[in-house]
């Protein structure tokens, strides 16, 4: 509709310009030179005088369809007392231009000195006729000011051309509006399908066929591709959520199954109640720990990661985690060696940062062989602080390096927590780093082992 209105305005503007040009053309001096009309008026005036001239003028003032006929007397008015049009006044001023006095530019407007001379001059812009009494009359034959549609009667600007222009513009606007709105409607339908849980909907392929988007790189094609990318991401997120629910169910089901076994053994005589109660207590603690970590991960997955912030020394947190890890690693003579220092304070959540570093370090101690050390190096860089934790364990397949930061993902096929833990610690680490503006990366070391790199940007450091 907007395109049609725009085209209508263009056509209307063309009509207005044509009307203006046509009006000027009608007032051209050449059109005033109609000696035949003046001759007829002169004959009437010569035979019958002024009364006959008035009668003749009254009968013939509309004889020419597109012209107005005036006969101006010596007083500067039409002999029939008609009101002179603006065109007639301008023409009369042009006829009498030589009768105007020349004065200073700053003085009052000039005015006619009197009636035109009594002699007849055919070379004038308008002919004059002279009666028997010697009184001269000026004959003005002027075009009527055309209407807007009257101007269109000129050759080449007919009403037919106007109708054709309007029809063509209307059809063009309709096609253009349909060409633009069809892809938008298809994308709108796709959005509604996504809202109704149809995550398999895609619009790019259909638009390439129905809307001709093949090879196009305009905004509509980009929008369609972005829509498909969003749908793919939503589908991936839905799959990840489904897998996460399955993993959580499995993790909760395993300790519950062991608790049922312990409860059944406790009911069978002779039963060692103390042993089974200890078993139940350990499984309850594991359940509590798992639920706490799942809740922590859920909070960190929030868009704004709402958590309390404070300023703390990063070196103190790292040293504390290293002391605890050395205590756990003493069982298999695994020493954690610390090198370097951050020499910086962090504006963030102390407990979360400690938990992130501890999760990586405890995994490194768990998977390190007997008598193998674990190295922790800390360095301050221009972009922030880098914490590198390296163990001497078996490492991780290259295809799994990114997936180890997914919740409940384990490299080993066995899901026994005694060999692989809950599979949620590294996911928490990645989310903690992300919440502080940093990142967590993993790579296989040489000749072996796993290296986990924790990056804290300068923006997370206290000034």
C-alpha cells in the first residue's frame, strides 16, 4: 500500500508540473494574435457602434471553447462590465507597457497615464479597434485557465496515459509488496511453529523455492538463515536439556539403588546394622553433594549469573586449594607443585572461584599415577591472569577435549563415580569462569597428561 501511495504521489506531482507548464503555454503571446476575431469586432463596431459591439460580444464571448474574449474600453474595463481575470490583467499591462512612466526604484508603483492611443496598430501584442468617434478598444483573446484534468488533454498527456500509469504502478506495487511480504509471512509462520515446540521447522529451503531466495544476499535471505541458525541452536539446547535430565536421573538412581540394597541387607538376619547404616549415610551424603552441585550449576547457567561479589586475593585462594590437594594426594604420594603468583585481587565470588580451581585440581590428583606430581603455574599477563594445571595422567582423546566441560560427561564408558566422579565438576568450572568473564580450556600435554587452562580477564581484577 505504501508503494502504491508513493507511485500515486509521483503521478500526482507529474500532473501538477504538467498543469503549470500548460498554463504558461496557454498564456504565451503568440496565442493572443487572432486577427480574425479583431476584424469581426471591428466590422461590428464600424456598422453598429458600441451597442452593437456589446451585443455581438455577449453572443460570442464563449464562441471559442477554450478562450475568453474581452474587449477593453478606454477606461481599462471590459465593455460588458465583466471582472477581468489575472491573465487578462497581465495581458493588458503587457499591451500598455509603453504607457507606463519610468521612475525611481524606491518610489511608488507606476500607473497608466490614460487610455491607449486612438490609432490602430496591428503589430501590437493585442489588436485594437477604433470606433467612428475615434475611441480605441483593445481586443483580448485569452485562454481559460485549465483545470488539472483539462491540462491532460494536451497531446501526449492524455487521460489514457494517466490510467495506464496508475494501473501499472498499482500492479507493480502489488507484486513488490507480495515479493517482500511472502518471505516475512513464511518466517512468521516458522516463528509460530517454534513457539508451538516444532523445533524441526526451517525456512531457508522453502523460501528458496517459494520466494526466490536462491543466491540472494539481501536482508530477507540473511534473516531466513539467522532464523534457521536460531532453530538449530534451540534444537541443540533442547537435546542438551533432555540429555542432562537423563544424566541427572541416572546419577540419582545409582545411589538410590545402592541404598535399597543396603536397606534390604539390613533387614535380613543376621545383618550388620552398623555397616549398612554407614553405607546408607555415605549414599545420602553423595546425594546431597550431587544435588548441591546441580543447583550450583543451574544458578550459574542463569543469564545474569546472580551471585555476591567481593574483593579477595587470588593467590590466597590458590594456595589454600593447593594445600588441600596435597593433603588428598599424600595417599598416593602425589605432590602438587605451585609456581608463580597472580599478584592481583579479584572482584568476584570467592567460593565459586575456589570451587572452580579445586574441581580441576582434584581431578588432576585423581587421575595422576602413583608418585607423579601435579604442576600448578600462575602468571599475570596483559589480558589478565592465567592458571595452568597439568597432571601426568592418561589424558583425554582430542575429540573429547571440549565435551569434558559438559555436565555429566565422562570420557570413560563406565559411569561409576569411584572412577569418574559425578561428571559435573568441570562443567561448574567452565560456568564460573564464564560468569567472571573468563574461560576454561583443555589440551593434551606432551608427552602425556592433561592441561587445563583457566583464564581470568583483566576486567575481573580489582583496580
